[in-house]
């Protein structure tokens, strides 16, 4: 599986997890054409859950630390979370 396929799998797997929490009429299609941002199907909490899920899937499949969700957190809070710190606290 090449990198593109791995990334798409990470996205589709995260969509599958989010779909489990949504009513049937609100589920997302696993397709490159699916609108994720600005979609009427996802509220801000579900969108953030999707982003964190995609990030976690990419980190696991590529054995790296992505840090996107931590960056978003720091933008809104002014905190700088560290991947090596206690996951329940931000420095």
C-alpha cells in the first residue's frame, strides 16, 4: 500500500468511527469527494473528533508524531502541549 492509500485509509477509518456516533441520515460517505469542512453533517465537535482520529490513524500507520490537534489546542488556549508530556496536562 503506497502513502496515498495509507492516508486515505486513515481518513476513511476515522470517518467510519465518526459515523458510528451519527444518526443514519447524517453519516459521511467514504469518498474523496466528501466535504468535511463546511459540511452541514458535522458540527464543530464531530469535526474536531474527525481531525484527531485522522491524526491518530496517520501517526500509527506512519510511526510518527503529527501534532496537528495539539497545535489547534494551543491556538485556542495559548498553551503548548508536548507530545512527550503527560497526556492529561498541557505545559
